[in-house]
C-alpha cells in the first residue's frame, strides 16, 4: 500500500517564517518600527526554558525585537502584574507571551486577563477567545492555527469536511474546533467521556488529535484517505534505552490508512512558533 503523504510541518513552518520575515522587512522599509515580542518566564522549568530560548531566537531571525523577562520562581503575582502593565504600555512591544505553566502561587487566569488583548499573541485572553468563537478578526491561538495551515496544505478548501477534534483543552481542542467551524467543516469535539471514540474518529475526513496519550489513535480508527493532524508530543522509552518522541497517533499504522498525516516530531510542533511570529506581526500592523 502506498500509504499517506507526510505533511512536512518543518518546511511549511519555514515558509510561514520566510513570509513573516519578508513582511517585517517591508514594514521597516516603510519607516515603521520592527515589531517586538516580549516573552516572560517565571521560574526555571527546563522545558519552558527551551521553548523561551527557541521563541527568542526565531523572533530575532525574522527581524523582530525580542524582549526576554526571566523572573525567579518566587516572584509574586502582584509583581508579575506590574511587569505586564509595563509591557502593555510600551510602544516597542507588540506581543506579550507569558510562558505557561506558572508557579502554583500565581493564578494564570488573572495573568492572562491582565494582558492587553491587542498584544495577546497567544490568543488566550477571553476577548480573543470570544472573537475566534464569533468568527471575528482575532489573535487566534498558535497551535490550532498551525494545525489549520497544515490541513489546508493538503486541501485548500476544507468546507464540508467531517472534522473530528479529540481533546477539548482551552489551548488546543476548543479553539481548533472553532477555527474548523469557521472553515466550514462539520465539527465534532470528542474527549475523555466520549462513548466509542474509535467509531467517532472513523467519521472524520479530518482528524485532529490533542490528547497527550502516546499512540492512542490506532489504524482501525481511521477513515481511509483521511487527513490526520497529530498535536501530541511525548517522550517514550525507545530501543537501547534511548527516549524517542511520539505523538497521540500510532504513526505507522495510521499512515497505512490515512491520506495525509503529520509526523512527530516535525509536524505541528514547528508551526506553533511560526504562528506566534505571524500573530506578533498582525498585532504590530493593527497597532
Ligand atoms: P490537556 O491535557 O489540556 O487536554 C487533553 C484533552 O484530551 C482533554 O480534553 C481530555 O479530555 C482529552 N483526553 C484525555 N484522555 C483521553 C482519552 N482517553 N480519550 C479521549 N480524550 C481524552 O492537553 P493539551 O490540549 O494542552 O495538549 C494535548 C497534547 O498536545 C499534549 O501531548 C501536549 O504536549 C501537546 N501539545 C503540543 C503542542 C505543540 O506545539 N505541538 C502545543 C500544545 C500541546 P477531558 O477534557 O474530558 O479531560
């Protein structure tokens, strides 16, 4: 069997970043300031450190200003809110991203709601959540936006497709469903209480999986020819005691049935930062 085509997230993300870089250069040539992205990291979670470093590097690579704020884990919520107020007021900062998770003594909802919605490049502020839900122009969350770009790379018009999203988090599943609805898909949202998940998944012409369970989705859950977007990323034990990265989808099995599939790594992952840069440019252009 020929199997699915592989959706190259690395290449598509590179293309998005090139487009952003070209638009930034054009903007600067028009005499406008380069967009600026502020990333705030509280504490020293190793995974968050890597994300923040990568975001800062990618930001500079497309010609934008990168402002990193590293605060100790003991930082009070009040002090973090003061920093956000300061970033809200700065004209050289167009996007503000507070890296999650935050230490337990800080309420993430209060922090997200303190960010100016016009600078909320993560798309987590209730104003942007509402705008995405109502189909208005918004700063939409980066990971689902990236998934939409990947699916559209296979089929430009997703209208009329049966889309199934497994996972209903505020960060991925719910906004994904809203974006697919705006793209005229018929959308089902499945979750841990869904009955007969394989049956629901088999309905999908487009299946997006954001669960966080390694290789949960099997080959016999897939409608032949479906587009499969795997958001999950986990490290599991591999051959020779070495860890390997896998998604929520059993790649080899599903690849044999699907029409197109994202790999892990190299699928959705690289799209998230590319869409963050796109959002920062959008915020700057709207300022
Ligand atoms: P959450 O843990 O916030 O949400 C997981 C969702 O999956 C929940 O809605 C949960 O249902 C559902 N779920 C859990 N178990 C099952 C099950 N057995 N059957 C059906 N549904 C189930 O995770 P996130 O949405 O934040 O992330 C999901 C995955 O995506 C993770 O692996 C994460 O690492 C990855 N991720 C990758 C990103 C990237 O850039 N590539 C960015 C963000 C996330 P319920 O609501 O009922 O509990």
